[in-house]
C-alpha cells in the first residue's frame, strides 16, 4: 500500500510533464496524418493571419467563397502566397477558400479575400501562428514549410499552456492531466481553437486552486490576467470570468474554514502576505479578481463596439436580416418564444453542423452527461462537506457554463439559421470542449464530497455491527 501511494505521488508530481508529452504526441501524430486544409475553417484563419501581418483592417470585400457567397462579406488583404496555397490544397473540404474569379481588389503583393467568421478574432488569438508566418517571411521559407512551422509552434504553445494548467492544480492532477490531451481538439491547427482551449484550461485550473487554497497577491493578479486573455479569445466564453467575483468570498472563507481538507494550506509565497487579518471585509488584494472581471468585460464591450458593423459568424443570413431578427428578438415576445423553441428543439435533437452524424452523437452524449452532472451538483449542495462559498462557486460554474452554450445556440439562431428552418444548424461538438476541464473538476469535487458524506453515514453502522 505504501509503495502504491508513493508511485501515485511520483506520477502526480510529474503529471504536468506527462500532459505536455501526451499533447505533443497526439498533436504531432495529427499533423503527420491531417493534410493542410482539413481543420476547421483553416483558410479563413489563414487569410486572417496574413491580413493581420499586412496591417490590413477588416473591411467590406467583393470576393466570395463557397461559404461566404453573399454581398456582405468582410475580410482583408492576404498575400498571394497564402491565396495560392489555399487554392492548391483545396479538395472540397473547407468551403471558406476564396473563389479566384471573384477577386477584384488586388496588387502584386496580395488581394482582398473574405473571412467573415474569423474577422472578429483579435491578433492575440493567433500569437503562435503569427510567429510562424513571420519567421517564414523573414527566412524566405515556402508556404508549405511555413504552414507546418506555424502548426508546430501552435502545438508547442498549446502543450506548454495545458502543462502549466496541470501544474497549478493542487488536486486531481492525474485525472485532469489525462483528460486534457483527449479533449484538446486539433491543438496544432491554424485556428483560434488551440488558443481558447489552452487558455480556458489554464484559467479553470488556476481558478480551482484559488477556490481551495489561500493564494498570494501575485497569484490573483496572474489569475485575473489569464481571465482577460480568455476574453480576448472567443468572446462567448467571457462569462467564465464572472467566477472571479467569488474569489474574495472563497479566500475569506478559507481563512476561517473549519472544514478539514488537505487542500486548505496556503501557497508558499503566501507567507509574505499578512496572515493575521482574518476579517471578511474587502482588502486591497481582494479587489484584484473584481478588476479582472471588469477588464474582461470592458475589453469585450470595446472590441464588439469596434466590430459591430458586420456579422461575426459565417452567417447564412444577410447582415441586414440579422439586424432585423436581433431587433425583433428584443421587441417582439413571439420572436423570443420562437428562438427559445428553436434552441430547445436543437438541443433535444442534438442538431449538428451540416447534420454531421459523428457530431450529433457527441453533442447528444455531452447533454446527457451535463444532465447527470446537474443531479450530482444538486446532491452535493445537500451535504455539509463543502463550504457555502464552495457550493455557490460550483453551482454558478455549472450554470454559467450552460449559459455559454445557450448563448452559442442563440448566436447561431441569429446569424446562421435561415428563415423557416426547424431548429438551429451550425452547432459543433468542439464548442463544448473548452468547458470540459470545468465540468470535470465540478464533477470530481461534488462526487468526492458525496462519497465522504456517504462513508460517514455508513461508519456508525459498521461500528455497531
């Protein structure tokens, strides 16, 4: 038994490295087997990155793609190198590739191409890919070598980030460390997904640490910064930063907690903090998470305001139709009821983008597991193993995550659902993936508290027998 515990202790200690290695193996194998052009929206992301490097601001473009075939397309100037590369590798997989004979604005360097669905993404989302593209340009590398270089840099950055996430976990390292490489969809892809998946995992693990350990001021600053970085990815995940508002309560509760737990010790650098102040009143440091949430939503508001003149998804609706539907949603109760019915229908029938069977099955499994998780969370609220602050934290974490999914369905209804369509098209299982670490930790914490409560109830019976 002692040797078994020692082995688990060693594995737990090295789990961040194991997670990094597993992510590199899975991602590296995928790079070797998935040809260019076979990851989600790859050409839209490629054009967007090239436009960012060229300093091209998002604007209306006349060029079209099979996916962006309307008159309201937005995009920017991409290099001919990447336009030609996308056309050479197009094999009917990603319809976001530009239709060459629709290009009208061009010069010797490049041309205006559409990337409606990625135009909203900030440059921060593409940092590893930008580095790869810039290195390729600086050293005169071919488009093919540059593409693979960008994928490798993206994979390495993603792996290091999820490894850091596991390093921050004070508990459940082995389980979460094995889950992350599995749920990390295309961690190498020229896409916004590797960024949002890695940062969401890091934010979740850091947030969990702050919910069970007394932390330092520097740690709270770092956590808040990661929250802002999360909001700079896909904006629909910004509501996760609302959980930062509970950190002052959790930290205050930890300072006076009487609940025995192996995770209630402080971080090593917390010794430099004033440990004598046990007051529940907000001190200067407890404002840090609140400021982090505020900055996250300020960023979101400013960024959306700067980009509110075009549709932010690869919409099947013209922009003016989307605005009309948005106005009706806010002013007509019947339209709101219609949206709710469409969302409910889509969830019940597990509708997926292009009715892709595999995605439909995965979405159905996710919703089934989320229903089970809700039962577990509600049951955990009825036992006394968790503090009131922790119970509130995990209940809100679950509700916010469900709210994010519902917001995703609403966005797809607004901008992606043709008139007369039953339900909502466009949902993909990968939209669930950044939330998996949060759901996994929520389930582990709640199940653990229930098991301990059951064991305590059964102990008197065992003694009496």
